[in-house]
């Protein structure tokens, strides 16, 4: 079960004026499940996004990027689950373009005004006929207050849907930010299998919108890992409709950035809490490093270690594994004598070895918690970074061993 994570409450997900969402059961991988989503945007909305850096990126990623730079004004986003349309060559590209063209016909816009997204099994042909057949149902279902069903329609191995809303006061008016994401395994975003969609009713020009989504991604989705595998399909999209009457500029961008980043962070953390087979949610704080890249290098060395992750699953305070991960992180001038390692409030290591005050029962007490913080004080600079990960359990292997069945 997810670690201290509950499904969103539909009534708490605030509609964003200018955005309507419709879902359908297209039977893309199996029958009787929501697996197709159309997000329709009013004319004048701006859209920006960041995408996977995996060189084997999926066809919809390539097409979405092309359509974004066409500057024709995005009117719809099309999302399917059950099939990633990745590793599918020219056939996959044609399928992504056909899907956009068919939705564009139904909505009365140009194909370049539709952005496609897919998630699911890699290297399988996209069943375009099922998507086309499901589009009328999704369009008939379009509603502004449909975020809950939409968050269910983008799930793959997720156990619970992930969606959240926030309100922020800017220039004396209320601005809404609502977002949803999916992801549970194959999670190590390097963006700029996870998908994220955040919308606001503020008015934000394209260049600033791109800055806001990039910064939000760097502080949220680019700080999580479940298994160290970067998906072929990752995307985080930010939509601004302008319906609130509040325009975002350099003078008031800080409040907008904070709200968007908060929503993105909650969604990113929910992915880790719902990590495949997860039983522990682990926050890794790297403090007093020389720069952010260095801090993340240490953090990911810890987060990606199978030995560290399995020790946390077993609640075994075999904490020398953390020191080993720090040591092989690739920072060659690290002075191990000056760093300190903490497990929550427990000082575990200092002066190059086990802290004199450390008692194994203290480590055991923390390891048995479901939420745990690892803190590494490097004492070599002034930069900090925070990452989030989870443990590895038996269920992670079971889920991924039977993913295609």
C-alpha cells in the first residue's frame, strides 16, 4: 500500500476556468478501465512543458515538442495509458500524428494544436483504432470539475490517483492551481513512467511560463527516484488560461512560482509514496555542499543503492551502506573526516566512522518508521539539496516481473 498517501477527494480538486477534462474507457490494454483522457483548453491559453531526456524518447514526446514550437496555440492534450508508443519507429510517429489529427477534427482545430502523451508498455504498436473510437466518449464527458476522474484515467501501476489544488492571493485576487500526476515505477525523472499536468487560471506569457515549469520541475520531479530508471515518456506540462484576470510578471512571479512548485512537489512526493512495492518514504537531505549538482550526486548515490533500499525495507540499521554510497558518489575530494550522517535526530557517523554516541537501538527505532529522513552534513560549502525516494520490497520485483501480463 502507498506510504501515508490517500486518494484525492474529488470535491477538493478545484476547477480551473478555461480547462475541461473528459475520460473514456477505450480498452487500450484491458477493458473496463479509464485509459483515455482529453484535456480541452479555451482559446488563448498558454502551455509550456519539460520532457524526458532519455535519448530513446517516445513518439508522442517528439510530436508534442514539435507542436509546442509551432506556436499555433494549443487547444487540447490527449493522454492514453496502457501503451507507451515508445520504441515503435516510424509506425509510432504516424500513430501519434494520426491521434492528434483525429482529435483535432472533432474539436475543430489544427492537428498542431493537439499535444499527445502515452504511458504503458514500451515497444508495442499503439492501437490507434481504439483511441479514435474512444475520442467521442471522452469529448462527451468533458467537464471543468473532472480532475478526479482524469487523475484515474492516467494511472498505470499506480495504486492511488494523484491530484491536488491550491489557491494563492496575487494582486488582491484569488488564483487557482490544480494539478495531477501519474507514476509508480520507472521513476527517475531527468527532465527537464511519470506524467504531470498542472493548470492555473492566471495569465502567463509563454517565455515566463517555461521558466516557471522548468524551475518547478527542478525542485520537485527532478528530485525523486523510485528505481533509478528514467522513462522514455516523462512530461510535465503547465497550462495558464488567464481566466482569473491576474497577469503574472516579474514583480509578482514569486508567489506564482511558489504555488506551482508546491503543487508539483506534492505530486512528485505522491509518486514516491506510491512507488511500486514501497513501504518506506525516505527524505534525503544533503547539506553544506559546494553546489547543487554535487549535493544531488551524493543524494542519488544513496537513493539508488539497492543495498541501502533493501536495508530500509527490512528496518535493518545496516547504516554503513549509506557511508559506502556516499564514498562512491564520484566526488573525489570529499573529506570523510568532516561530514556527519544523521538518521532523523540520531547522529550515526562523524570523524570518518561510527559516532561515539550512536546506539543501534536508536537506529532501529527510526528504521521502523514509515517516514524517515537521512541527513548528510558535508561541511564543505553552503548549498543544500533535498531528494525523495523509497525502499525496495519483494513486491517491487513481483510487480515488474509481471508488468506485461
